[in-house]
């Protein structure tokens, strides 16, 4: 398939058109077709305040049809309702649900969180994954969240409070500036990225050029190396992006592995086997393929060995 053929299939940036064709070959057209105008609303039940059974009953009473997913009991898809309708529900204003893409729910599921452990979310706003990690632990972890942008930081704090997250320290700073004295049992790095997995065909054209992606990869590499310095020996780091580009994903993980002192833990087949995936060049990592239901997303889990 030629680059021009792919460009005609979907209005995606020329740099991404060429990158997908080079990396994925015949799959590139399928990927381009997975960038829809609108995905159905998906949400996560906030088990800090309620449970999935109660939420299903509440949605049924409100006349909102939902669908479940086999890989996560707390995830629901609303094939007919819009976000505006959901936001009018009392259960939304009570913080009993969190609107979140399905793909974005995956990284937190790679941790095995235990009571009393210290967890860092390095780029936390708007807070969905931080809240999810707190919920997965039953609110029993000590959580530190970082966000340097003041507006996004205020939104992060508001979301954490609404969703009932406790034992949390919110820092308005770049996580790269944290003192190396700190140590965390688990670290989530949902790194700033090109967003190549989350394009919407009806949206504003997204800037995506080679020099910009190179700058992003330098930031991502600096962040993952900082994360490993802050991680306790035996602790886990989950690196994630909403990109499907190898430069931002496998190559960044390879850079971390090349420094020694850590190993790659494969994403469990029980999870990855239930998701639409793309081929990866680093076995054990996960790249979710954009579809009408899922955003493109990447995740890898590293363990610090010394």
C-alpha cells in the first residue's frame, strides 16, 4: 500500500501517514480506519464510593443502556448515551463514576498494589489513573501525584477530592525535579506524547512532525530514567503513552533497559489477549490498536532489580 493510498483513507497528518505505512505495512489502512469521529462513552465505576452492581442498577433505573467488558469488571460502555447526559446524573456529581477511555484504564491494571505501599503518578492530570490506582488498592496506598501546569493541577486536585481519594500528596511541579532522595514502591509514567493513537477524524488537525516527535522522545527518555532513580529496588514502573509510534514506545523502553538495573515484565496474556493489539518490536510490551471502541495506547511494565 502506498502512502498516498493511506492518506486518502483518513485525514491524518502526513508524518503519521508515512510512519504508519513504514512500521505496519498493510495494517496501516486498518489503523487509519480505527480513528473514528466519535467513540461511545466509557466509564469506570469508582469503587472508593460504590460498586459495579449498584452502578448497573442506577444506570438501569436512569434508562441508560450499558455493556460490560470481560477484562475489567469496573469498566462500562454506554453505546447510546452522550457525555452530557451522563454528567447530569446525580451519580456523576457524587463522584461515583469517572469518564475514562477504555485504553486508559489498562496501565493501572498492570500493578499489584498492596496496603501501605507508596505510589507515584508522574504526570497525573486530570487524575483518572491516580484515582483508579487508589480504588484498586481500596484506598490503602500512599499516593503522590505530580502536575506542573497550574490549570491542570487545579483540575487534578478537584477530581481527586470529588472521587474520594485519601492519603494523597499533590505536587505542582515537574516530576523530573523531584529529589532523588524519594523512593516509591510503584511508579506510573503516563508520558506526554504525540497522541498518535487518539486522533479523531472530526477534530482539529493535530501537529505531528518529525522534529516535534524527536523532542517528545527526549522528554520521555528523561522521564523514564528519572522514574527508575525514584523507584525502590523490587518496585514496578509502568510506562504508558497514547501513541502507537515505536520511537515513543519500544525505543524509550529499550533506552531504559540499556541502562541496566531493571527488567521487562511481560504484560499478562490474560489481559492483552482480550484487547485489539498491534505488533510490537519489543516482546512483552502492549500496543492497543485504535478501533471504534479503543484508543491507540502503549504500555510496558519494568521492575527495578537493583
